[in-house]
C-alpha cells in the first residue's frame, strides 16, 4: 500500500471509530427504552412503537437536512476560513432546527388524527398520543445535538461527541426508569415518562456538547457563545440547497425498510419476528458504515475545500479501502456466528422458536451480502456529500430502493415463493445497485478539477 494512502486510512479510522461508537451509543438509548417499555405490557409497547415510528420518520427528515452542517464545515476547514465562517454555518444549522421543528410540533401534537387517517386502532392511537405529547419536544434538542456533533466531527474532535453520547446512555437509563416505573418515590408515568425521559436525554446531550464548545479553550475562538443572530438569507438558501436532498434521501431510506416490514407482516408472525431480529443486527453493523461515511465526508470535504484533487482522490480511495476491509470482516462474522447473534434476541434452543430460527439463519446468510452492499453505498454517499453532491445521490437512492429493491423483493417473495428471504434479497440487490451507481458517480467527480 502507498505510504500516503496508509496514512490517510489511519486518519480516517481515527475519526470513524469514535463516530461509529457514538452512533452505536445512540442506538443503545433506543434499545434501553424498548426493554423498559416491554415490561409495561403488549398494549403499551404497541402504543409506544406507533408513537416512535411517526416521530422517527419526521425526525429523520430533519436529521438529513441539518447534517449539511458537516460537509459545509469540512469545506471551510479545507479553505482555512475564519472562525466567524464556522460560527455562521452552525447558526444556519441551529436556525434550521427551529424552522423545521415549529411546523413538525404542530403535526405531532395532532398525531391522533394522523393515526386515524392511517387506519390505526383508536384505543392504541389514543395511548400513543400520550407518549407523543412528551416525546415530540425532544426533537429540537436532538437535531441541535446533530448540528454540534457535525461541528466537532468537522474539526476532527469526535471524542467529545462519543463521551457525551455515552453519558447520554447512562442518563437515559436512569431517567427512563425513574419516570416510567416511579423510582425513588417519583410518580410512575408509564408511556408519558418514556417520552419525557427521551426529551430530557436529548436536552442533556445538546447542553453538554454546547457546554464543551463554549468552555473548551481551543474551541472558544469559534464564538458559539456569542448569540444566535439570524444568518443571512443567502447562507440559509445555500444550507437548505445542500441539506434538503439529504433529508429526502434519509426519508427514502427509512421508508423502504418500513415498507419491507409491512410486507413481512403479510408473510406471518414468524417471518416478521425473524425480520425484526435480522434488521436489528444489521442496524448494529450499520453503525460501522455510518461512522466511516461521516469520516469520509469530513476528509473528502476538507480536501475539496483545499481544492486539492490529489488529496480528494487519496481520501476517497482510503475510504473505499477501509470500508472493504471492515465490511468483509462484518460479513464473515454473520457467516461464522449466526446462531450466536440470533441468541442475543431469542432462545435458539426453544422448540417453539424452530421456524423463526430457521428463517433467521437464512436471513443472516443474505445479510452477509447485504452488509457489504450497505457499506459501499454508505461510503459512496459520504464521499459525494464531501464533494457537496447531494441531489444526484437522492435520485439514485430513489431508483435503487423503490424501483429496484422493493419491487424485486416483492416479486421474489410472493410470485416466486421465496418468502422472507426474497424480500431481503431484493433489498440487498437495491443497495448493490445504489452502491454501484454511487461508485461510478464518485469516479466521475473525484477526477474533476475541484477549483472554483
């Protein structure tokens, strides 16, 4: 391996590992909530799932939009812009959070009407709204945390976001238990307590990260403590021009798996159970891809800002090389230890679970292909975002997921009788198509002269 490429790979990993662990910690917060809510009973768990599903769909769109902070800041760092320019982009991100959340809060406050339109059971929908009215207020601090997380990532200081995320896991575990079950004499609020705990955890994480940005002596020059004057119109337009396609891409991605879960429900409870377990395992492994993708955005974006085609090529090659190694290792784990992974979620020796285990083992074998395709589509997306290319990737994601992945999965599952395996083969094929098109797009843009 070329020494410069090896050095770039080292920089990428140094950034990607804490970013991946941060994403894993955020997944752990959700997992903790599900464990607690499972103790409340099936109806409460169903109501919570209904509230969380709608909340996440709305939040994922905002997440995509405000993530534009990361490539914009990375480019500024490559251009060695002043701290004032960094502060302006962070302000654009935080004001975008406010502008996004105001109408969304109105929508979520009337979530019961949304559930009625979707044909959800009225009793469960009413219970779900109880949680939503506490949960929805956590959206703004969460998205604000994402803006600050992007700020720290662009400065290549991800250890602070990891520390805050780990503290957030601990804070949520205590707050959720206290508010749901009434620990230490507090009122047992049940579903409302779960939503309130999530909102408080998001507020804690945002406040902690903002505190570091304000108090750290090497970060104070960026002036995040100097107020939130509304940024200029041109800056906000540029921010949303980059971020809006990212938000739509996020929605397209999450909605594909929502649709796949609905198709699994048509195949029966056992297929759905195996699908949920497989999806959770894929989500755990996807945290690796997300970290690598974010690191690629920062490293490529920095080279793009410096207008160095050589550095862009090197950063892109390093990103793809490290991804190939990491995803090959993840795929090997799925092939060698499938029963161990299933045993995390279900008793593999219980005779009543025989069919679920059998389907699950088949899905994990497909998952070994899926995780490689998923890794390459994530890294391609990260490189393209570093180059400020977001509109074309949005179109590619639409084609690969909705015109290839889901239709092919439905064909294999229902017309050709492959069942759950057919749906996952379709998803893997769709991701593979997206990954290939992203790679071709990267090859085209990376070789161009980055100078304005």
